């Protein structure tokens, strides 16, 4: 309790804000909506000017071809999610490597509205990302103020891998759930946190690892007596952790079980659908990228980091390694801002890099929200803003380049 009190006292200006001060301003909602409209308008005009891009699709891609005919913006993972929405899982199929929450939400909503899977998917992806961005802005506004919140949101939206918030990928849903869980933990809304933590392992494989930041949070707000025997050690890991309330701290300990329960439910569903609970893990052999064994193969990880062989591709991407290096440089500031964010950085930034040896890492980094908080805090002071605008310009240029690659059926993840 003393740690919580001292933490709150260290940020008096945050604690004195009223609920009205912490609402997302309407102009921010309108700005994001206008950005979405401008993004899609520019994209549609550019695609129209370039002509029929479906002829550029490589014939070697083993994707459901009818989805390419339906919409030129559906490719790579999006086509698999649509296939799962339409036909479900089949044992021995590579699409079993994709997790069920996002495709089945598309199926359920399209059935309720009578719309097409493609149209429903695009609407949902953009609505989820819009909601996730606004919720993220609100939480950062509460913690660090409006100036920092603007920079944080700008870096998140313009980041190169964030192009997938607009398309039929699971990033939008996963990010909304992720920020919802983070906000629920900070507000001590344990029931909401438990429900969201159950859903995260059904959305992305990394969701099960959310038990780590949940555990860190629980040990911070409700430490067991054995941990308090080493008060100095406890103070190191709990200092600067921001807690708004201390309600229901005894119940919070059950939150650690939620991601595990969600993952067990995923295994049960895969057994019912395919006859093999671990069919999703077996399907990884079709992609030869991610493996749980890579998490403790440190020599392979270090060698992969130091040996890029192309600027951006499925394997050996220099851009992916730059994104990881940026995260590593931000870790000291993340630790200083809030030590609980380190656990989030580990599961969202370190584990994906190690498990797949940087495969699709630029896309995975788009949900690593502590990175954007660190960038926003660092570049928000007036004497650093021109450097901040420069980084935004670099992000924007890379973002446009990856969008161009995506609509031309080239590797963009």
C-alpha cells in the first residue's frame, strides 16, 4: 500500500484530473475518422490509377483464389481468415495455424447483417482499430497528458506495420483487446480484465503470454507476504507503477488464470473442429517460421539478428531488425516510465522476434504499445519535436512503401 501511495504522490497532476478532463476530445475522434477516410480515398485512387493489380499476384501463392477475385485488397493472411470464416478448419490444412476469434466474428456479424464476408471484415477491422486507437489515446492522456498522447497516437498510426489496421488482419481486434486489458488492469476492473484475458489467446498465439504482465500487475497491487520479506527488491520492480484504485486486490490474483483458461478453451475448440487439439501447432510446419523452441535458442536468435540478407522479405528482413533495434533502445525509457510496461514489451516485442526469428516482425511491432509510449514521451518536449517530426516522416515513407507492396501482392509484413 505504501508503494501505491508514493506512486500516486509522484504524479499529483494526474491524480487531480477530473473525469471530464480524461474524456477523448471530439476533435480527436473526428481527426481519426478523417484520417481513415483520407487513407482509403488515397488508396482507392492510387489503385485505380495503377490499373488492375490482380495480374501482379504471384501464381505460386497458395491462397484461396476466389477471394482475390472478390477484392484486390485481400491477400496473404486476410485470405486465410476469410477462408476460415467461410468453411472453418480442416485437419491437415495450413490455415489451422491461424486463430479463430477474428474469422468467426466476421462470420457471425456478416450472418446478422446479411453482408458479405469481405465487406463485413473491412468494416469491422476499421471500427476495431478506431476504437483501439481512441482507447489507447484516452489511457495515455490519463497517464502522461494531451501532448504526449498526441505524439504516441501519431507514432502508432504512422508506424510502417500499422497498415494492417486497415485490412483483414487480426491486428485491429487484438490491439483493441490488448489495450482494453491494459486499461482494465490499471483501473482495477477485474471482471472486465478477466473476460478480455480469456479472449486474447483465441485471437493471437501471443495472447496466452498475457499472464506475465497480469502476474506482474497482481504482485504489484496485491503482493504476497513472502514477497514483502524483501522490501528493497519489491520496490525496484513496483516503483513508478501507476495504480488508480486498490479495490478487489485479493480477487485480482485470479486474473493470472484467465489467459491459461482461454488457451485451454482454444485447444478444446481445435479438438472439436479437427480431432487434434494441437492441430494449430502442427500447421506451423507449412510456414517454417515460428516455433516455440526458438524462444530458448539464443545463438540462433543473435545470429539471425546480425545476418539480414534483404531490405524486406519473409525471412532476413533488414526492416524487421531495425524495428527490433528501435524497441531495444526504448527499453530503458520504458522501464523508467512504468516498470510494468517491461512485461508487455517482452511478450509483444521480444517473444515474437525470437519465436519467428524476426518473420513478420514489423507487423507484430504495430501492437507493441510501450514502444510508441516511449517514443511519444521522448519526442514530445519542444527541443526534440523536429527530430520527432523527422521520425514520423521516416515512418510515413516506409508505411506508404509497404502499402504499395501489399496491394501489389508483394511481402509487406
